[in-house]
């Protein structure tokens, strides 16, 4: 009889981690159901029973990715100053993009960049996920303005957009083979630019 439920010993988090690597390496469209079920150690009926379909699995994978692989972004938001927020985000982002035990780059950036029109919902979902992160940054910088950490005329949304552009650009370069040391250089340049724009002062004066 064909198995329709979850197999004995099915570990949801472990299965999501294995599916994450497949999506991360191949993108949404490039990841076949055969590749996914082989990596997860389950059959197709089990995948459908547990996650609904490929898109449902991918959405759960992205949530898992945000919770585990992007924990550094939440740590950055908890830093006491806007400068430290930017520093932790930029530096830890480089580390996350270039871990030797993970695919290079970022699942959120690479997962749907090549989707065709039939999978436009995936690209829109990932874009919305990235925008949510940018908005969280903007809210943190707006709080820094309220607290007097940043000047009152600073555009919090523009600062958040700048950091998002840099980190997403780093993801593209990491996937193309850029070395960690190279991305660290550009992260430090970006941090100096952020500091000058945010504090209206030479970066060297900010600690």
C-alpha cells in the first residue's frame, strides 16, 4: 500500500533544513520534487501530507531560514545604537553568506530570482519577506531618532533601504564566488558611508 502519512521517525525541523539546502542551491524552480524528497528522506505522498505542496514546503523553509539562519538580523536590531545595529548587520551578514557549511549567498535572494511568470507568487513572497526586514530596520532607526541617537532630520527609511541594498548585493556576489575577505572590505566601506549619512559626522568619530 502506498504510504500517505508521515514516515516513522519523521523529524520536521531536520527535513526542513535538508529541503532548505536544496532550495538554497537550486532556487525554487530548480529544486525538483525528486531532489527534495531524496534530501528530506521522505516520499512524495509524505511531502504532500506534511506540507501541502512544493510551494507550501518552500514557505515553511523560508520561515525556518529566517528563524535560524538570519538570527543575526534580530540580534542587530537589539543593539543599543543605530551605528551598532548597522555594524552587526553588515558584518554578520557577510559571515552568514560565506559559511563553509552552507551554500554561498542567501536563500531569500536566490530562491526566486529566476522564477517564471507561473511562479510569480514565489518572487512576490520573497520580495515581501525582504521588505519586511527593511521595514523593521526603518522602525529601529526611527526609534533611534526618537531617542536622540540619530539627528531629527535623518530619513530612517532611506538608511534601512541602503543597508538592504548592500546586504542583498553581498548575497549576489557571495553566490558568484566572492571571498569573505572581499565582502568584509565592502561591508566596512558601507558602514563608514552609513555612519557619515546617519550621524552627519566623520565615521571615525562614532563609536
